[in-house]
């Protein structure tokens, strides 16, 4: 089953290594910032060091999933709810929002989440330095094609104040050179080792790779052998047809059943190092390399080659370039989709930010985390709480068991929505039918690492001449300035003299070495994520930034003020890929079988839609609420 083509298909889309040479005071940077400790209560967005899947968030779930271990007895709380939602990510928050919207504000709702912060992958990283607040994203990045969202998803955003007028203002507030925020014609860079140093070649690379004017001169600047430059130029420009001996139907079959990297190696003749340059884009976009993508999937996501597969490809290539700007419909908040999570939480529990007006000031509002789980609130959000069991009780209700701070507790509810990872659900609900449990286990989430580095100023970074650099030979494939979007009361850095955050993104999934499936590779990558300590990531970050910025006066020992590493071992939802997965009949795909309602228990997550997008999480939440309320 081919991946549906969406806006993200036009974005620019290695393994994380260890053993780097720079030494650094990691213990200093792994401490909670002063801002995170103020007022005597934890403030998760301002914590530094290892975040995302932080210590204390995964151990109970791993014991259950790996060894079948969970408490024998639970202390029953005298708490009964109309709805318990397992998971306070985007789907869980949306489910609570839709449920209360339909059933009324008196509905009693409890959300349980194993992390110390809400939002799932939509996490906020917040730094404070020199009297300024600097924001960045610790996970889910942006809204893509919001105009194509379902009626339910669009309605949710509109209820939060994110209507078309606001979306337009968000676009207007995004600088034209901020490529990460959807300005795809902006100047970006490709950084490669050459002549004993890092060579960064800048230009509108997202357009160059699609054959726009200037691509040949740009490729000639890359520090790769001239013969490889020639092949890359031919691939982009289409001066020959690499599938010329195939008929039209054979070409169609080839591009949908052959991996992109096999095409590059076997037909174009690119060397491994040159293929890695193109892989860096796909690692960030998909989370894995072109060895696991069909030719068609890679081309549709902006990889070069449309013009090199015959007349049909030349037409498609020209059309894709013509549509490039019109389809650049991306919106990004200063902290990514964490803004939407914050808006949802404040609507559900107003006391968390009682003075917040909404989209006008959400970026700068200070949330009171001790208000999330107050007894007098109809909607409660309980963090640091890992659910280990969910079952129906004589079709009259649901019993939910969870562990928090080492204590085993139990609550009851009329209904439950599981907005957590599909792979964990069979362990939570062993009574599910075996075919459904098997379907839930099929997809493997795509792991990522999102790091944010606070620099004392932006002088060295500004000399790159771009806001985004692709780094194919380094642990982090993308380095960008943090969102410089002036919206919702937030003022980003005003000049190079201001403190700034550098956003770094890595996909640790390696190329196959044998006959491993994509799902096997994702599992291996997840182990790498968990087994690399904060100090290891810090070493990688310091060495990579020193190599990229050193020639511009950067000194990692004096210029780095803080590092936050967001570890996301269970990242993007698994999407079906043409060279990996069968083309299931409608209704028989694993996500469809797995999401079946089980009495008073429903499933809502992006896994259940097999789409790694925020609107998929919203659509799943809407479906689950309709199942439970009729």
C-alpha cells in the first residue's frame, strides 16, 4: 500500500555514533535550570538534560511488555469517572476535548500519562538566559495542509482560536528564510567533510534538488568526486532516461516496487557516500533511508530523479516544481505543536493558566502544573502515571490500574479511551481477541532524537548564511535555528547578539545490512536510542556544532549555555510502505483491525490511522468518542 502523498511529501527529507573526542561538563548541563525550580513546583518545559522518554517514564511499561511484570494488588481510590483517557498526547487531549464538548462540562474525565509533562511528542523546550525566554520544539513540529483537515480536526482548531485568519497571521509571522517553518524556497545548506574541515554549500537546495535553476553550479561546489557530481547532476536534470528499456507499465511497476536507493546504486551508479547525501533528507522526513522507500515514494517527497525516468517522469517533475510553492502550506508555532497541546489543556483545565486569553498569549503563559490534578476539577490530568491494566467489569464499567511513584492504584470509569502506543495495548488488555492483538503489534513506531542547544548569542550561527543545514555525515542530520516565529506574545531573538536556541534532529535508523525488514531496523534503532546516555548525545552535539561553526568563531566550551535532549524512541506512527507492506483490502489493514471497539474501551492514536500527522490523532480521537457516546 503506497503512502498517501501530502504536503510533507515536498519537504526536504547514519546512525547516531559514540566515541566523539570533545570533553565537556555534562553534569552541569544535565541539571534543572533555575527557571524549572522556581515557585517550589516542577516546571517540565524548562528542564534540561535528558527529556522526552525521561527516566521514570518507561520502566514500568517495559517491565510489563518485556517480562509480563506488574503489581499483584492495587489500592482502590474512591474515584469514578465518566471517561478515563490513557495517554495525554495530542490524541488523548483531543479525545477529552471532544468528549466534554459532546457530553457537557460536567462530565468527569481523568487523563493518565506516564511522562512528567503532557503533549506526547508535542513537547515544549523553554530556556531563560540574560532576561530573555527562548523557545524551541521538543517533538512534533508543525501543522501541514491544515486546509485539508477533516471537519472534526478543523473544528477543534477553530474552537481553540486557530482559524483561517490566525493561520494567515502565523504564516505572515514566519520569516521568509526559515525553511523549517515551511519556507521551502529559502536558503539552506549541505555540510560535508572536505579538505580537513566542514564544507557548507548554501542555496535553495529544496528547489535545486527538483531541478530549479542553479542546481548544477551548486552540485559542483559539493566536496565529492567530479564523477559523482556528474551523476548527481544527470539525476536531477534528467539528461538521460535510466529506465529507457522499460515500457510504461513496466516503469510504473518498477518505481512502485523497487527501493529508491537500489535505483540510485544500480541504475544511476551513485557511490555509497553520494547516496548518503540524499538519505539525510529521507531520514528526517520518514525516519529511515531510501533502502526502505520505493522510487515513487522518494520522488514524491522531493528527492531528485523525476526527470530521469522517461517522459512521464519529466512531466511529473515539471508539475511538481510548478506546484512547489503553492503546496508549501506549513504552519509552525515557536514551540511546535506544543502550543496546541497547551491550548487544549488550558481549555480542559482553566486553572492551569487562569489569566491566559488563548492564542494571543499562549506562547508566554506560565502553566501551573500543580493545578492539573485538583480534586475540585471535573477534568483532571495525572502525570507520572503508567497504566498497566484496563478491563471491562461486567459490561457496566471499566477498571483502570496504574502505577505512580512506585504505588499501585486503581480507578473506575464508565468508559475508557486508549490513546497510547498500539504495541502496549495487548499488554494492557489481554482479553482482546488474538487477531486484534496481533494487528496492534504490527506497526513499530519510528524513533527520533530532538535536541535543543542554548547559545549565549547567535553570532557564529548567523555567519552560516542560512537557518537550516543538512549534515549527511554527522549524527544529527538537520541543524536549524529554533522557530523564529513572532506570534502569541513571543518575541524571538532580535539580533545575532541575542541568545538563541539551535534545534538539532536525528533519525537513528540505519540502512539494512542484510534482509532485515523495516520494522526490524526500527526496533534496532530504538535500542540505540535507549542505550545512549545523555553524556553520549552531548558529546555528539558539541563535536558537530564545533565542526560546523568553529570557523565562524564558535567555541563549544564557552558558547553553549544549556542542552536539552528529547529522546523519542516511540516516535512517528508506522505508515505502510510500498516495498515493505502488503496492499491490504479495505478494512483489513492492521491499523483498521487493531482499532476495533472492545465494549466500553476504544482506541485513539495516530497508530490507529497509520498516519504520522497531528490531524490523524485528532480524527482517531473523534472516532473513539463517537464509538463511546453513540
